[in-house]
């Protein structure tokens, strides 16, 4: 019982970490896209 709980917790933690990394990646993309128009002007 305890083992299963820790396994689920680990999966949850992993999913959270992945979401956070994706957020950072998309954030960088958005920042780059926002910077490009300024350079074109």
C-alpha cells in the first residue's frame, strides 16, 4: 500500500516538473517572438 502511494506521488511530481519545464520553454518562445518585431522596426 505504501509503495503504491509513493509511486503515485513520484509520478505526480514528475508531471509537475514536466509542466514547469514546458512553461519555461513556451515562455522563452514568447519572449523571442516579442523581441523580433522590435528589431524589425
